[in-house]
C-alpha cells in the first residue's frame, strides 16, 4: 500500500508541475483532465503526508526512549503510543481512500417508485417516499425533474419516475433500491388497525448515449394521450410516449411534458439507464463468487427498510440499523442512514480485498 501511495504522491507532484507551465492552457482538454486528476488525488496524498509525519514522529519518540532523563523517557513512551494510534487511524482512512471509485458516483440518477401491496394506502406511502426523496434532494442542492407520474384520486402515486440532477446524486441515492414497507394506521381505516403496505424503489444512474448503443430498429414507439387523476395532466393531443425495446421487452413511458419531443427524450434516458442496469446485473452475476454485500444491489424483491409509525422508528434490514427518528427521516433527514450504508459497503469491499 505504501508503494502505491508513494506513486500517487509522485503523480500529484508531476501534475502540479505541469499546471505551472504557461503553455498548458493552450490545450484546454489536457488542462481540464489534469485539474480533474489533481482533485481526485489530493485527498489521498494529504492523508498519506499526515501518515508520513506520524511515522517520523514515532521514530523521533523511539530515539528518546533511551534518554538518561526519566521524565523525557516517560514523555517519549506517551508520544510513541500517540504516534502508533495516529498511524493506525490514518492507515484505515487510506485503505478506504484507495478503494476503487464507483464510476457512477458523480452521475445524476433516475428514481422509480411504485406502490405495491396495500392498495390506496401503498399509493399514499409511495407519495410519502417521493416527498421524502424530494426534501432530501433539496438539502443536497440537487434538483428534481418528474418524468412520468400516475396519481390516484386521494393524492397517492401508483408509480412515478423522476430525475435527481446534481453531482454526486448516485453516491447518495444508490442504496435506496429495493422494497420499502410501512406499518401504520391508514387515514382510510376507521377501526384504528395498523396495516402493512409496501412500495418498491429502483435507482438507476443516468446513462449517456455514448455509453450504451441502442439500435433504432429495435424500438417500437407509440404515442397516446396522457391522463391523470381528477383531470390532472390530461392532454388533448397524443404527446405521451411509450417506447418498447423489442429484444429485451423493456417498456418505458413518459407523459409529464406536453411536448412529444421532450417526452421522447426523457423516455430514452430511462430506457438507456434500464438497459445499462441489465448489463451491469449480468456482469455482477458472472462475478458472483466475489460480489460484495447486497447494499444497493437494486434487487426490488428484497425488503430493505421498514417505516413503523406507531413506534416512530425506521429499520434498515441490510445493516441491522434502527433509528427512532421517523418524522425527521420522512422530512428528508436521510444522511445518518445513507452514511451508515456507505460505511457498511466500504467495510465489505475492504474485506473482499483482504
């Protein structure tokens, strides 16, 4: 690991020298690439330099262990312990920093929420999840763009697709894929009985056209009039778009815009992301022996989290974490959950490298 870190530091020094050259900015692409690489390497090198300083402190303290002055020796023993503890902490930090970066982390994401078992109450829960994610996105200064929505008469959502735009959106949303369950007394329930309902969430990284090749001949594109509950989002023209990818049978719809062109553009974004996800799942299955913990695996059949209203708690079943702050979480306070999932994912990946 230390050899690798020394090479990373040497590379950063090279980049910083290159950035000082006056002729560099005549090649804007090279300048941009170097600045990007500098930004990626700097956090690693900063911690590595702290590690080297702690190592130097340890050597100095160890030399003083043989001093004639007993007070100096006592102080040296304390400094040796401090330096060793500091080096161990920095070593763990460096291991995490050296983990291969998820290439999708900085991307925008497409989120799909569908009401599951529980009828109208499941649709209302799906609407609550959409609100929760919207509020969380706002705290991260991400923007939300609804691409397709199918609402119910009572304000629930049968299904919704929306884009979360912002650098790092995938890094914060990728662990949300799976089955979400709610336990509460529905507003429509007069006897006060607790009911269990469910919704599924799928999170896909936005995929550029250059990343996945789609043959236009493989697409069946249909137009239709969009509709909604109680007359909402109803169009008199056939601006809604349904695209079927014939080789795989994947179907996507987009009907939130009144422009057929915009709906088609958005539907293609969703289709690209779904086909990319299917390819990634094939790769994962081929590497089944070395797969990491199913944190954010995208398996929609897996129940990942329960929201229990009577007890005011949220439990994430993948990592055995229960938080008694349901109201805050439903109002978009997701960082504690997501940070814990990120830490569990990193720990699992570190284990896989040993």
